[in-house]
């Protein structure tokens, strides 16, 4: 599926695609060390500091040796295959060295966002029964704050400094061998546990998403077809190392292909100017960032930067204003392609450079995945009918679909039933096979007999120049049952008023069907979010419910 092609190429690749999953597989040995053996000097990782000026490069050969040392260090500490280890580290080379070393030993890493607060750390360590934590100087005090509540933790490894009751990473790596014999440890089977991500917790407490060692193989489609990566490419995906987005764009598929990965350790305020400078200075060819970052960049003088190295740009995770897409294309000649997947999966639906893009559509299923719109019983629905986005997992489950919600049999049964994995998202498919996102199944609003997806209303509001960010929910109403309510953060230069409420309502009526407009609009300074940046609509629904009850409950006197 080439960068320039047609619909036929997509259909041909999808039809002929087959997964190749061996009985035993280990990403660190089978992919990173393989790249090191082929071209040990090739740059695998470029790490840039917050200023954008200080750069550290690591070749595949160096990553092989350093991850061997880390694996040996863990083994000397008594850490074994199957042990769980929290990895709470900023965007520095040591994060990669640690996770690769864990993979080699068969230790199960738990990547954790750096925005985590002590109670987040406590919850995750306790749920996973982790016996090891690897963190850095900016984070270790948060761990110490809840240390006495974490009896399972026995090993404390600290990167970038020293502290009481912590093992310094530098000392751990000092006197260990950079040779790690693969035959000296039990081989990892493809279907054995490899990695735990906690879900973002948008609708409930975070769940443990357990991926098997075959999971990286699933990301070959993310890298090759969605990101359009080749070995000569340099890719920069802006994401915290604790997010699953790192697995998608900064680790697995990228190094299977043999591309170079870039990371910037953003510790202060995000700078769009530095971002554009890095894109220029490091000849980035593939770039992926949240919509907010594109919006910030196009407000600058983009023309003064040489972005000619860019060949493919992507975004995912939230609505992208069409005006941003158009301006970015005007400046760079490139579209921003979006794609869809979850912490539980790899890229499942995407827009590709080889085929026409329908503005606002999710695109079409990725090779190796049978994705369709089904009802509650698993029946495929007709084109245009809204239903569950589901992935076929029988007779054979694709390697990129997670193994289970660890320690949560009931929730696992909820999403795996019949021949399908139910993503929990709703959409419909048009006559050309393009998917159109409606919203989380829990978020769909049933108002006056209509079913309204918050995503479409949010996208419409986001197009208005007054709106910086927004979230839409179903709020209780005494007559209609539910009404559409929007929480809106305004851009600078705009003030909340009844007139602006009316203007936004009329705007949504014009962009979408009239019945979908928000009957209530509340202007706010911030929206409740998870540590991975996703809006917690469940919290907004609870707030609206509480306000409704307070207003409509009469108290006896």
C-alpha cells in the first residue's frame, strides 16, 4: 500500500494480508537485536531535551548492549519472568533501555504517565501487585509519599540521581555485562503476558489491559500502512511514555520496520516554535501530534521553517477542526490523516495516503482486521445504521487485540462475546465502506426519541472560532428525559454571554441536524480529564445529574 496509489491497492493489500505469529516471540530479541545485528551503527533513537538544543543519539547496537545490561541488573536483583514492574519515567533514553531489558527477562512492564499523582501510583501498583518500580528524580518523591502503603514493592530503581532507599540506575548498570544469553532465560511464548496498560478511566476506574508478546506484531500495520513508514524514515510522535500512544508510534512497529524514533523530553510549557524547529533540524519525515498542537503551530509563521522533509502527518484521539487541516495543507502541502484504535488494540480503522479521504470519516479497516458495525447480538448491520464498532476474533484473534482485562473476568466477558471484540464505541458505515464515529456507547445521548452522538456535536462546536475546547453530554430534563448539554472553554477574545450561547446553538444547527444542537451551554475554565488527557464525561454527567436533583428535589419542612 504505497503513499501514492488508489483504492485498488488498499483492497489488494487487505485481501492478501496474513499474520505470521510464531510460537515463541520476544520483541527485544527478535526485532531490536535483529536490527542491531544487521546495522549496529544505524540510529534508532534521537532524544532531545526540553530546550530543543541538546541531543543524544542511540544506535540499535547501543540499545542492544544497554538493554542487555539492564536485564542482567534486574536478574541480579532477583527479579524474574512474570514479575510486574511500574515504569514511571520521562522521555529520556533510559525509558527505552529499561523496557527492552524487561522484555528480554520476561518481566511485565506497566508504563505509567508522568502526570500521575501519588494516589494513581498507589492504585496501579496495588492492582498489579508490582514488586519493582523504575522511576526518575522528578517522580520519586510521589512514590515515597505512598511507599508505606505499597507492601508488594521490593525493588526501587532511580534514574538520574540518588535518594535514600533507592538503587541508582547508574550503579545498577556499572558492573554488569552487556552480554545477555537468550538461552539463559525461559523463552517467552507469543501468547504469554508481556505488557500492562491501565485504561484512561473515562467511564470507571482504570482497568488493566494485558497484552501478550504477540502485541508488537500487531503494530506492523500501524507502522507500515497507517504511518506509511519505511526504514529510511524518521518519525516523531508527541506522547508521554506512559500512554499507549508510545506503543503505537514510538516503539514497536517503528523498530520492526527499522525506522528512527525521535522523542523530546518536554518538561515545561509546550512550545510550538520549538516543535517546528525540531521538525526542520532533524529532517522529520513522519509526524503525529494531538490536534491542539497543530492548532498552535498554524498560528505561527510556518513558512519560515523548512518542512520539506515531511512526507506524512497524522493525528488521533479528538476532533480535528477542518480549518486546521486546510491551513496545515496550505503551509506544507500535506493532509493530516487521522486513525482509530484503543489501549486494547492497534490501529483498527484509518485514513491512508493511497485512497480518497472523506472529511470527518474514520476511514477504513486496517489490513489484518475484520472490523464491522454490529448489533448487541453480533449481527452485521446494514450501511448507514448505527451500531457497535467490533473486531472479529474468531476463528483467530489478531495479535494486536489485547489478551484480557487482567483480574476482571466479568468485564472481559462483556467485550469478548460471540465472534467479536466489542470496542465500546459506536459508529456507522457508509455505502463505500467508510466508518463514521458516533461516540462511546456509554456516551450516546437518547433525547426525545433521538439518538445523538456527542462526537458530532463536539466537532461542530469546535469549528466555531470562539471555542477552544468542549465536551458534550446528555443532561437530565424533566420533559425530554435527556437534553444535549455542552461544556465550553472559550478562546481568548471571547466572553460568555446569552448572545454567544445563541450563536453557538445556531452554528450547530447549521452544521448538523437541528435536533442535535445543545439546549444548554455552560462556559467553564477547564474540563475534567484523565491523566492521559481524555475528557471524563462520566464526571460531567454526574455533575449535571447532581445539579438537576438539587434543582428539582423539594424538601419537606
